[in-house]
């Protein structure tokens, strides 16, 4: 340390005198504050004695008059007054009235009341549950027929205000003496202060984010070394901050674009990060950030996983349903953060609803294809065996061949429908769009299904509105759509039922509606009727197709840019609607 710098430090030591003066002032102020505090407590005790004496001179005061007297006394002396019976019941309190007064707890076990009962000086500081504030209490025994104890109280804030006035007086005294020490210190430390201020200004500039390297010469002594180290450190910090900002921006972009939900907790269990997907899955918002996970997340299985991860345990992934929609399934994985200074845990949520649904559809598809192929093959094999065993009866032979032909046609149609669905999935079927006369398509379809309609004595009604009589579509594919819907309606409607074919014009397109007066579809099956091989009749006891017709309808409709939907009618029956764009 150079002599020049030491001389400056020696000059600055004059500040020690000011520090000593301040210390003396604080000690004196502390003593005065203690005296003021004792005076306040003595004053409260005297007020309690005075109230007890006044009450002893008025023994006939009873009932509501006691509470009114407590209010009057409190107004006069500016404190809270409580009048307590010998059993601890409060009969008067200047802070509460009416039913609130009657509902007050028994005060016999209050510390100040117990001290007064034992004849001791009852000065107590504690928190009041009645007025929700810290109070100073003074209690004395009273000679009154209905009042055994008188208690007065003053909020600690009021006490502190009076005590602060004493401290203010001490500070005034210090302020009068401090200028002398300040002037002496200033004379010797002005140069040192100027250099320190320039370094402080540099630090403030760095703290405000301006990391431009300083060109100022801070000298060659220790203060100069500090300034240069600070400047070097600031440049390094700026470089690291830029890198962290880039990394954070990249991470935020990645997390916001993820379909998986990500939730990050610190070591104390507070939520540090929750991307948009996690907020939607857990039904939380940005207010969850900074809160404990037990407050923000209401799902017991999720909180159990996070608790185990925060404790450093390995957590087995679980498949859970979150929120009110039990049909949505999520794979949840919680893991502890190992090796980081802050520790914590990470939760990853993956929506597997579509995967599980597709897996179920796949299993149903395999089972249904197996069933649909096994049934005709079994029948064919059986009748082939009959033909092999006995060919002497021409009628039996013809019947067997008809059955074999019928089941062969059924298998051929099944394979054709499967191939068509495969082409639709691969988008290999192209549209040959042309204006289609819907009334002609209705008539052709009804003619195709006439044998079944006549056999079941059903009634077909067509209603084509003038505004929706034509639509631009592929005529052959539109015919297939309507035919599949009509066949479905005819097969599932009972005898003598009504089948209705209608069109409606709507903004931007045409609705083709096919409905019947048959049985309704259970609500739980409405969302699956367009799946392949899905049939409401699980036992497949009802005559009908193999469950591919409605799947073909949906694919052909979507190929036209339209939408297929189904609903139960209030008056009974089912309505299928094909919405095609104009």
C-alpha cells in the first residue's frame, strides 16, 4: 500500500469520530426508548386502576350498560377497555359489540388476567385474536358485583409511535453534531471519495446493463486495480449473459413448440417452468410459477410422483387421466434433477390418447377381420364337406352351392371394401368432379335397395330442396356414399319404418341427410360408428354389412372436403348428415 493511499485512508479515519458519535446517540436513544416504554406501561396500569376504582363506585351498573361504559371509557382515554367477569366471560369491550361480544372466547386463561388474579402487576405483550393485532395489555382486579377484572390495551403500533418520537429527538441531536464530523472528514477524503464515486458510477452503469468497456484511467494504486478487475469481470459477465439469453430463448422456443408437457421444480418444490402444453394438461396458468407444486397441482398421482422425485427416488412412469375428461390418457414421467446445484425435479407429460385409441382400433380391426373372414370360410367349408359327402340330392346340392356363392360374394365384398379403404388411406382415389343431380342419385340408390325395402315393407321419402338440388362432386363416389347410408338405414330400421332422404342448402355447401325411424344409437357409440368394422350390435346378430360401409362413407366425404356426422333424433331414429362444400 503506497504512502499516498495510506495518507488518504488516514484522513478518512476521521469518519470514525462520526461513527462514535452515532453509537453514543444510539445508546442514549435506546435508554430513552426504554424509559418511554416503561412510562407507557405504567400509564396503562394506572388507567386500569382508575377504571377499576370508577366501577367500584358504581356497583348498580349491569347488563348492556357495562359494554356502553367500556366504550365511553375507551373513548375518553384512547385505549381498548375490556371488562371481564369472575368466570372469564367478557361483558364489556370497546372493540366489539352485540353478537360479536357474546361470541368472544373466555378470557380467564389470558396471561394478564391470571397475573391480576394472583395480585401481581399484569403487563403483557401478545397478539390479540379479537382485533388481529399485537397489543400491550394491563389488567387489575376490580371490586364490582359483575366485573372482576379490568383490562386496558394499547396497540404496539401506537406504543412504537410514541417510542419513535424519542428516537427522532435523538436523531435531531445527532444531526446537530454530525456536520462537524462530516466537514472534518470531507476535508481529508474529498479526493478519495471522488475516485470511489467514479468507480461506483461505473458499477452502476454495469448494473443497469451497459457493459461498454470504460476508457477512464483509474490510477495505479489498489483502487485502480479494483476498477480494472471490475471492468474485466463485467465484460466476462456480459459474454455469459448473452450466451445464457440465447440458450434460454432456444429452450423457450423448444418447450413452447413441444406437444409434451414439461414441468420443472426447484429443490423446495416451487414451480420454475411450465410450458404451454403442461399448463393445458394440468389446468394451470402462469400464476402457478413460483408457487409450491402442492398448491398449484391438484392431481394426487402427479403430486405423489413429484414428491418421490424431489426425494431423489426413481419414479415408475404412469398412465393417468387428467382433468374432467376421463377419455384423455397421459403418460407421466417424473425424475429428480441430479448433479445440478439447485436440484429439484422434472415432470414430462405425453398425451397417449390417440396412441391408445389407434391401438384399440388396430386390435378391433384384427379381431373383426378375423371374425368376418372366419364366418364365411366356416360356412363354405361346411357346405363343401356336405357336397363331398353326398351329391345324390340335387336340391341339397343347389342349396349348398347357393350358400357357398353367397358367402363367397360376402368375402369378395369384404376384400373389395378393404382394398378400397387402403386406396383411400393412401389417397390413390382421385375425384372426377362434375355437377350431380341429387334427385337422380336418390332415385338410383332407392332402385338398388328396392328388394330389401319391399321385403321389409318400408317407406322411403325423398325431399330435395330447390336450393340444394345439385352439388359439384364425383357422381360415382357420391352414389356410393348415399347407397351405403341408405343400406345402413334400411338394414337397421324395423319393418314398416320410414326412411328419409333429404337435402338442405347451407352457407357454403349442401347437406345430404339420410335418416330412419329405427332404434337409436347408444350415446357411447356415436363417436365410433365411422370406425372400420365397428358395429353397435356387438354380437352381430342383426343383419347388416361387415362394418366397413360407414368408414368408406367418411373417407369419401373427407375426400370431397366435406364432413360426415351422426346424431339421434328426438322423436326416435338416427340421422346421418353429409356436409359437402359448394
